[in-house]
């Protein structure tokens, strides 16, 4: 048991449990329902950094990004009702992205519960589907038990979010209760029989393809899987927004299975006679809307490796299912004798060549060429820079043309939520102040969390935020033109002067309207030593990486005739 003072408030019990679990940052927006936690954090300010956001969604997004970067639960504290509702978007992100996270919700006082008290919310009912575990703790003596379980659940098996409601009067209550032990995470190891069967099936294949994704990755696991791919000459893809799972410059890298999927790669997934899926759930995006692999039994032989046994067979019936964490399976595969000689070298070279062909940029209409912008960024940033990406069509350029060479260099919501990139960049600078953080966000997404410039400035953070500004919700406009061409509705935006807005916070701000102006503006932003905003004025015609707005409209009109 951890040593503790005999009499402690509930708030002190919470904070001492956080410290025991190695928490070094707490993200929050203050509320009266958890003041005892804030008071206890005051006494731990030398070891736990308290980061105050300007909106609960941003605080929770920072916690989620922290979990992605560290593999440890990011911790967020918010108040009841409105605070919990605002933070719920990040719980959904953490659940779908399999990110360890703990959300603590200051709840209404115990005597008032069940009466729809002021800002009361039923946390277990609200978060029951979007969290691995959601509970309300009403006994101060059971706080150590609940917090120990929360950390254990968040990191074991398939990682994910835990939400605990903590009534304000309970947090103020004083009690004598011992701390619960810190329990190690449970990670599944592959059995020898399953690994032997994996290599037997791989050896009988002619067109194998490895697909990597999911969470719980380590630097060693990534290196091990690249060694395994190289030793067996396996073409390897990554899933949506998991591009840092494999070095894009590696000869075995064959691309990412994402939105705006290259049609040739889609065909190669269908052509494969064996799919080795590691870490990924094989969800909707990773399977092209469940069409690249047939449900429930794919035409390809499917070997599915995942840390959560409940995911194996959930959608697809694999020919071989292995419950194992990514680090554990990676270590075994890297040290196993390779298939020799691999009969699919021509297949691997074909996929690599086709991937390299996708890097040839299509024309970008207007005075600002996003292809040139990404080329400049790719050659300027160091390999360990952290790129954060919001939702939107603009992200296609960042995902296709930026080279992800190392693990934990891409932070983006796989579930496609907007308002993520700026809080994530702030979190990246808190976790790794020595590394560059560059956020990419559309004008629509920026207006959701642009107030977090204040958080960045207050805490001395220096992310560079690139706003891809085309005056509309581009992704929705794209869908409108496909279905109702020439009839846009509700997607146009009128924006402020983003550079002036940034300067009003004390940040660096510049507007870039022409390609030749980007490089000097980016260099100045990096050298400023400040939070920096670049307003990139993209022509609305540059609707996607591959097609223009007018071309898409004409295509939609032709389809109707």
C-alpha cells in the first residue's frame, strides 16, 4: 500500500492516486463541483502540471492527445452537466481511437442526486456506450478502489476512456482510507501455436498484405514490425490517421487505407490472398465501408491480431485470431525465422511503385498551391515534429504529402471530429516542449477551438497553426455537389481576419495568399518563439486533393442527366 496521511479529503485522495499512477499533467476547466481536487492539485504543483483550457471540449481533447502520445491515460477534470456534455466529444474520440483517458466529472451533491438537481447528469447512463467504464462514486472510502480500477481499465486490453462522477460533497468529506495499489496493465501475449500457424499460412500465400493500426504502440514495436516486414518482404499499409506506425520512406510501405483511398490500392487489398491485420479493429474506414473485405467472411485469408479479445470476430470471422498487444506480437514476429524465400517480392515492388505514383501532385487551383506548401513543410520540419490534423478535405494534402518517419508524429482523431488539432498541438507541446508541433485545421474547425490560442499563450506553448481557409465547410460542400450539384446550402462561412485575431492574443499572425509567400512566413512563424497562426487563403476551387469544385459540380450534374 502507498503511504498516506490518516485523514484526507476526497479531493486529496483523488490527487494522490493520480500522482501514484505517474500523472504529470491534468487538463481542466474549473468548476465549483470539484474545488477540493483543485486545492489538492495546488499542493502537487511541483509534480503535476494543471493546464486550464478555455472550453471543456478542448481540455478533454488535450487529455486524449496526451494519451495518444504517452500511452498513459490523459486525465481531464470538468464540472457536471454542461462541462461533462462539452467533454463528451473527446470521450467518443478516445473510445473510437482506442486511447487511454480518464474523465473526472464533479457531480451534484449526494443528498440532491436523482432529483434533477442543478446541472445534475446521469454519468453512467450518458457515457455507458462511449466509455470502457462509466460509474458514479458516492462513498469516499471507495475512491481509491474506483481510481485504481479506472487506470487499470483505461490501459488494459483495448485501451479506452473511463468516466467517473464524483459528487462535490464527497470530495470535501474527510476520511481515513488506505490507497489502493497501482495495478500493472494486462497485455495479452501470443501463443506459440498461433504464431506457428501464422507463419504456416503466410508461407502458403502468394499476395500477402499487412495492415497496421490501432493504439498501444511503442517505438520498439514499430521497429520490430518494420524488421518483420523487411525480413519477409511484406507490403505494408496503415489505417486512417495511423500513418506514423510505419516509415513512409521504407521500401515495404504501400500506403494508407483512408478516406480518399487511392483506387489502385483498394484493388490491391481486394487482390490480396492473405491479410495480416495487426492492432486495427478493421473498422469502417480501414475496410472501405466494409467492402474491401466482405462481411462476415472475407474472400482473403484473414489473420487478425488485436489486444482486445472482444474485437476478434466482432465483424469479421478470421481464419486465425490472435489476442495480443502490438508490442508483444511485434517482438515475437521480429525474432521468428522469416519465410524464405518469399515468393511475393514482385507483388511487394508493384505495391510500392504504385504508392510512389500517388505522390505525384495533381494541379491545385488558385494562387496558393497546397502541394508546394506541404513540400516546404516536409523539407523544413525535423523528423520528430508532431503534426496534428483536424477534420476536413484539407487534411488530404497533409496525410498524402507529409512524410511520417517516426512514431508519435501524427495526432488526429480517427473518428473525424472537428476542433481537435489546436488542443492536440497544445498537448504535444506540453508533453514534448523540445519538439515542434504544427497544427493543420480548416477555417470551420479553427472557429471551434481557436480560443485555445489563449491557453497556448498563457502556458508559453509555441505551436504553429496553419488554417486552411477556403470560406466554407469543404467536406460537406463536396458531398452536396455530388448529390445536389449547384445547390449549396448552409456551408458558406464568413470569417474574421485570422492573423489579426492571433495577434490580439499576443501570438504571431500572418496571412498567406500566394505560394511564394508561404516559405518565408512559415520560417518567420517557426523563428518567432511564440504561438503562431498562418492564415492560408485557399481558393474554393481547390476542394480536394484530386478534384476542383467546378469539376465536381459538373460531374454531379452529368450523373443526373
